[in-house]
C-alpha cells in the first residue's frame, strides 16, 4: 500500500511538472507571436 502511495505521489508530481512546462511553453509561444505581430505592424506602418 505504501509503495502504491509513493508511486502515486511521484506520478502526480510528474503530471504537475508537465502541466507547468506546458504552460511555460504556451506563454513563450504567445510572447513570440506578440513580438512578430509588433514587427508586422511596424513593417505595415512604414
């Protein structure tokens, strides 16, 4: 029973880490997109 609980804890830690990583990469994607949008607007403004 203790083994199962330990595995469950490790597994949930991995899942939360994965979700945090997904959030970080999603935020990075959004930031990069926003930067490119600014560049496009700047080019169009010229």
